[in-house]
């Protein structure tokens, strides 16, 4: 008989949390989001089971990068993406990424803290990021994430 608690599918409750990213540090914000997506904040956390909750990030454009190398990091950290065609490699610096698509910078930071497998890709779909303060998820009655 197994002594480890393994939650059943009907026992898992998924809640919605909302995070205001205005003035937050990118890495610390991503850590809090990844913890909630994985479900590590719950006392019934079990590795390999999708216990996590949904997270809504508002004001993604207000996220900051701090530290001793923050000014050089804004220019030296490069994000890459590929179109799938020959010669289709695109690159953008962190400074430009935060200016044009801050949601991609937050999504990339959170993805680096999730497992890189099928479960991690499923968990990342529970993350909703919006550049402004408005979101269409009012019906889910999200709670503020502390």
C-alpha cells in the first residue's frame, strides 16, 4: 500500500490569482508566478500532478530589471525566435523586448522556472499576461496574489 498522498482528479481545486507587475522585479515576479502555477503553495502539493492555479498578470509593461549589471543586462541579454524558414532567426534585446512586448519577457522568465516537458507546457497555458490594467477574466473572480 502506498503511504504517499496522491490527490484524485476531483479533489483538485484550481483558483485564479491576479498579479500587478507594476514596479516589480522580473525574476522575483517570475518566481512567485512559477510557484503558483506548479501548485507548490498548496499543502497537498505532489510532484508530477497538476495542482497549480491560474495566474493573470496585469501592467506587464511596468516590470523592472535590477541588480549590479542591470544596465548592461538590458543590452546584452538577447531573446531569440525562429520563423521556421531558412535565415529566419530573429533576435531582440531585453530593453527592446520590455518596450515592445513585455509579456514575452515575463513568459520567458516563467518558462525558465517550469519543467521543460509536457506538463510544463500545459502549466504555461494557465498564465495570462496583459500589458494594461484591464483583463477579460472577471467572471472567474480572481484573488490578488501576495
